[in-house]
C-alpha cells in the first residue's frame, strides 16, 4: 500500500479528565472489556513491524495517537515508539506522527519532544472558557480551559504544528463568531469542528449538550460566513470540513473518511493490540483481529465492515450534493422503522450547501487559477 495509517490507543480508554459528553468513555462501556491497558513494548514492536510490512516502497506510514488520553501512557512510551519507528523504517519510506490530546498534561518536555519529532498536535479546546469548562472537567469537576490554553500557546510558541479541535454542542452552536474568534486569538490557524454525539442507545437530542440538525446547520452556515470573510481579506484560517469540500470540488479528494464517503481509511490499534476498522466502531462485534495474527484471518472481518460502510442512504442516490457530501460519516446514520438508513445531520449539510456552495466554487476557481500560474 502506498499509505498505511494507524490510529493508536496507547492508553486504551484511560483518561485524566471526565468530559461530560465523552463518546470514547461511552464506547468503552459498551464492550466486554472497557480498557485494554497501556501498550507494552512487545505490542509496540509488533505494531511498527506490521506497518512497515504493509507499506510499499517509497510509501508513507501515519502513526496517530489518540485515547482516552494518549499522554497518560507517559513521554517515555512515545520516545521509545519514535526511536523504534526510526530504527525499523525501510529506506525511502516516510513516517508521520500526530496526536490528539486534551492538552492538560503537556509541559516543556513534551513540547520539545513534539517539536523534535515533528508531531502534528491536535488540542481539544471547546471554543471559549465557559463552553469548555462546562463540559471538559477534571475528576474534581473543575474546568480545564486555563491550563489547556496555556499549554496550547506554549506549543505554538515552540513552533510545534498545532491545530484545535472544538466539539460543537448545543450551547457552542449558538456562538459561532465568539468561538471562531476566540480560537484565532489564541493563535490557531488550523481548526476542526465536530458535532457532539449523543450517548449510544439514547434518544437523539435528550442530553443537555445535544446538537440538533437544525442548530448544526445554522452553526455551519454562520461559521462559513466568518471563514469566507477571512479568505476574502487574505487572512485565511483552515477549517478542515470546509477545506475538504473545496478539495472535493477540485477533485483532489478529502482528508477524512467522513467527507470522502469511504470507510476503512485507517486501522485502530487498541492498547493490547486488538484491531478495529474505525474509531467509532471499537465494539466487540467489529473487532477484526489482533496484531500478530495472520492477515487472512482479519480480512473477512474487515471486508464485512467495508461492505457495511458502502451502503448509502437511499436519498443520497438522487441528491445533487452527493459529489461533495458522499453520505457523511457512517456513525451519524440511523435506521428508521422500515430499517432504511438516514444521516441524522443530512439537513444540516444540505442547509450549508444551499447557502454556501456558490462561494465554495468561487474559492475552488481561485485555487485552480493559482495552481496554473
């Protein structure tokens, strides 16, 4: 394969925070074994060897660390991982490291490490202080904004590549301008906004933080106005979802499986080496195997998931926006009483495209002209 991508859970579902809306805590509680523990040296070596056995000559391997909270595994784990990856890497193969972290455990030692190893660091920061502190709390139920903001600025000042990940809750959706300007003020130039998820098996919209399709659609439209205005002024800030739509209009492809409409872009590796096909489907029924097992044993389970992911809601077949929406993320789909699939946020994305598509095409045309120069 030209590109091999792993999403690694070095500390399984372990975390030092108690975020009220945490999907991963909910996911772990819905399988037989909640936490697979901290990844051992032996499992780490199996993972790295597996990656390099699959990548083609002059290909690329992406090692992304997530949680739980991955820094709970400790900095020595990451130093050892990076050293082993460099030592084992075949000639001509490129390695890329990234991590998604709540940012609370970051210090100067971590900053130096991330800079030296060229990590892309995603910091979870929910827009502004009161929104963040209302949900992203420590075990003593204290907010964490001040600590995370301070550590994010430290990373930015060090020259580490950093982006912000903001969870869009019901409250956040009402304040797109405040949230956008707050993250820019900290110094972020790369932003990602993701819809908050309801608990597994619960009625949609039943939680205090629940995001409705209508609210999400309005948020995306208002956020696009702000983003587009900055683009017109030459003060461009990347918003991953909008960037993906521009790239799809340019026929470049997208950076996430949610926007390209194709499941199976990466493999999740849990702390004990268990393998899953998607971060949103780390459940017992979707486990595809374990590191060290023969690939052919994993293939049937992997193909079962890919087949599951290839089915699109019926309304997608005739939708004019399908080329840039592609049905959205499978995790947002639900079944109606007739057992048919639908995307919960379908109306949100339609609202955005109806409102903003002409301006998306304006940016795409400008980008196309720029490339030809």
